[in-house]
C-alpha cells in the first residue's frame, strides 16, 4: 500500500458508465504483472474496499491505469474524483499473474469492460513471441474500448457489436469459433468479460479442443480471501478467485452456479445503481425485474 501517493494524473470517460484513471503508484507499477489486480479504498480507513483490475502500468513513470464501471456507491464516488485529487489507499499487485509463455497462436477475447484487463495480457503474449489474435466485443460502437491500444499488438483484430453499429454484427463466439476451426488451430485462448460470455467461449473452445483461460474477477468482493464471497467450483473443487486466481481453466469452471450466486442481490444492486446513476447526473437505466430462479 502506498499511502499518501496515489495522486490522480488523468481522467477519461470512455463511455457513459466507464471511466479510466491514471494514478501515481510507483511501487505497484514496477511490480505488477499481467492479470493481477488492486484493492482500492476511496475515502478513509472505513471506506469500502473494491477490487479493480490493472488495465496498464508504466514502471518508468510510476503510474497505473485503472478502468472501471460505475455500478455501486464506491465506483460512483471514484468517478467523481478529478486529476490532482488522491485515492486514499491502493493495495497491490494481488492475485496470480497470467501464465505467459510462447504457446504459438493465442486467441484473446474481451467482452465489454473486460477488454481493458485483457490489454496487458495481449501485450505480454505478444512479447513472449506468440501470434496474437484478438476479438473485442461490445453491445454497441460507443461501448468499444481500448481498440487503438490493442491494435499495435494484435496480428489480427476483430471487432464485433451486438447491434452491428461497428465491426461485425455478431457475438464474440462467432469469430472465436472461426479461429478455432482454422488449421492449425490456436494453441491457447484467453477470455475476460461477463460470466455468460466466458461460459460460451469455454463451450466453443472445449468443443473444438482449444485450451482456454478465463478471468473470474467479476465475482470478487474483499479481494484478500477472508470473506469467501468469491468462491467458485473449478473441476469439482472449491476455489477462491482472489487468492487462487483470478484466472482458471475455463473448461473446469462451473459457470452456472457462479452466475446464480452473482444474482443473489441483483434487485438491491439495481436499486443502488439507479440511485448513484442519478446522483452522477446520468440518464437512469430502468430497473429490470429479477430473473426467475
């Protein structure tokens, strides 16, 4: 933890609810590796601790780039901070780094905000000598992020949107299947995004015999292994995402049970999100009914 440093250097709004902060944290910036995350505390020692993945780091400048979506009270407060202000506490780097080696051909799939934490993995896979194929998916053009940063490291980059407003009108699994059907097939794949997206990426790659790593950072709460909120079933065994992951063999993850647990407080989370959204001056999203069990 670098108390008293953590000054915000720059702030950018990537979309209506997604923000990027560059923060001074030289010790963490020099030590972090692809796939690791941070615990961020916005206010004081009693503030909520939230896990955020590291989207980029500059060891020479001593800066970290964090990208987050405003989904609760703490992330909305973080979004209100401006350059020159400070983030009270940043702890990291945490979690196990991504396993990087020269696999051969690697397909990297990012969905929505998951494209940001995918970026350092793309960089590291390319630096290890791999041929890197990247798929970035979003609901619409305005939600596509990090395209300009990823493109220089990608041997091939495919953009897909649900509504067809940019790139191909498709889900990420469509180009993923195409890549996996190529000869020779990819040697490894990585997916980061909404759990349902990772579930279907895992299904496609399992069907076609391609290994896949998935990052389950979306289920983390405390981030230190103490709360037990991030427990998942991997290969029939209980694992804790924050200390055993955040990356796992996607073919072994019980996504269905994980997604049921993540919906446990969906109604309350939607109400809180709507309230914070209004306070931030954004057009409120409708609160959707809780899905049936």
